[in-house]
């Protein structure tokens, strides 16, 4: 809902202005002289209609411009010598909405018709002089209303441009910072991790060629080096991403399960429900939850099995990862960076995350992500 500086809805402000202008026109009409008594009812109705039409000037500025102009001509013909205040407000609204050329054309037509109406319906040299004087006054008021509407339109346009400029500057700075971080990570970590990976693989290869038993610690270093290389590559790709690379999402979760199976973990994937069109952010979050959960299972849980469950519900997407690791209900869970990162992602989408030991043994990570389906 559009609200002003003090939180007043736009519709309330528009109706307040419309009622105020209608009251002003009626009050002026009642206090003035109008010789044709038979036209009183019609004149008062047109005065009120001209003011009340302003209530919809934001939604239909040109229609309101026409209606208020016709009302002004009508009560002028009925003998009400009242300044067309409602038409002036309509001019202001139409110009503010950007309809400058049509407003100028309508206003010129309006002035001519009002002058002709005064000359046709009210005879006499005095009336003619008064009509010409009023004509000059109406031109001045029209110019003022037009200028006010144009000034505010320009101010709003400059404010919009300034906001867009600020957003573009912030986005450009964020892109530059992201690329700088990517370069720093590449320069500081890639070389060292590559050395660890190569040396551990050479050591494992040499030990196997000699027929020696490869130490478990060396195998763990080898696998950690490979995993660190993959994670660093994925991180650098994400940092360098310029929104042209399709993000990882629900379609890539089977790859995560397959990778976990190749690493020696008996991993399964179960999908329930019919997949609707989901926001990209929901898909990315689901992917990261499964990725982090399976990584934690492989590194810390001492588990032999893990199950990934994707449940498409009418109003949410539920992602659950269970393992049969060493955790028990008495285990005190200390949230690491991975779990904290998952919770931040889920919370940002307005969802809920539950990460805790299972009733018997093992660990459960379950995220419920609210979604709004698109038709």
C-alpha cells in the first residue's frame, strides 16, 4: 500500500483532497449569485461531481481531467461563477503523471469553451468584460498548476535516477570486491592446496608400487586434498559468477548423492511429490543443505549410510538428510561454520532448520523452505 510521510494511505489522501475541493466548490457556489433558480440542482451536482472525481486522479488522470473540465463548463453554463479548482488539481495530477501534451491541448480547449460559454449564456458588456478578466485569471492558475505538476514530476524522476545510480554503484562495487576476494583466494590457497594434493598422491602411489601398506592418515590427506581442491574451485567459480552461469540447484542433488556413494558411503535419494516451479533461491539452498550435510557425514559422522529425502509439499519444500553415524541423543552438538551457514540460508528464506541427533544413533538435518508456486 502506498503511504505518505506520516503513513497515511494514498487513497485516504486522495479522498480527503476530493472532499475538500467539493466542499470548497459548493461553498463558493452557495455564497455566489446565480440568477437561474431552475438550474440550482444541476449546478450543485456538477460542483460536487467535479470535486469528488479527484478521488481517482492517480489511477485515471486523463479521465479525471476530462470529467472535471466538463463539470466546470456545465456549472458555468448553469450560472455558477466559480473558479474551476477541481480542473486545476486535475491538471496538476495529469502533468505529474507525464501527460503534458494532452494536458496542454485539453486546457486550451477548456479555456476557449469556458469563454464561449460565458458569452453565450450571459449577455451584456459587463458580463463580457468580467468573462475576459476571469479568462486571464484562469490562464494564470493553469500555468501555475502545470508548473507545479511538472516540477514534482522532474523531482521524482531525478530521485528515481539517483536511486538507480546508487544501486548500480553498490552492485559494481560488490562485483569488484567479489573478484578481488577470488583473486586473493586463488593466489594464497590454490598453490598450497595443489602441493598438498600432489605430494599426497605421489606418496600413495609410491607406497603402493612398493607393496607397502598405505597409512590411513596419508589416505585421509589425499582425500582431503582432493575435496579441498573441488571446494576451492567451486568457491572461486561462485565468486567469479556474473549471473551467466546456471546456479546449482535441485537438478544437481543426484550428483551429490552419487559422489557420496563413490566415496564409500551408502547414499540413497528419495523424492516425493510433484515438483512445481520453484524460485531459484530455494533450489540453491536445498542443494547447499544436501552438499554440506553429506560432507559432514563423510568427514565427521563415522557413518556407513546416508539417506537424502526431497519432499515437495503444497506450500513448502522439505529437505532431510539422515545418517547412521556415531551421534546419540546424549551428544552435545556444537554448531560449526557449515551448520551456521545452512541456518542462515534457511532463515533468509523464512524457513526452519532442525539439526540434531536421532533417537537411536546418527544425525538428522531437516530444512523446511516455504515456497510460492507460480501458475
